[in-house]
């Protein structure tokens, strides 16, 4: 775990290809909590098919999503 400004702890994990639902849940939560921090909307992300989420993990081989604990 790494500390960021204001002492907020942030966890960074590598997601595996089989963790598509976890990736989706993390991303949707982030969009709900900080919608202005992203180039897509919550509605756009919710509408994405599972193949898009899978492709995101496969394309990068490593997908790291920091989130506050």
C-alpha cells in the first residue's frame, strides 16, 4: 500500500484476466465517486459489454486500478 496526499491510503493491485467483474465493479465505483476524473461517463461504462472489459485486461496484460481503502 502506498500513501498519497492527505494521508489517504491507496491500494494498487494487478488484476488477472479472470477478474473482469472485479475490474468492472472498481471502475463503476470510481465513476460514481469521482465522475469528473474520467473521460467516460458512468452510463457509458455500465453499457459496455463483457467483451470490452475482457479486452481491456488482455490488451494491457497488466491493469492497475488504485482505489482508496
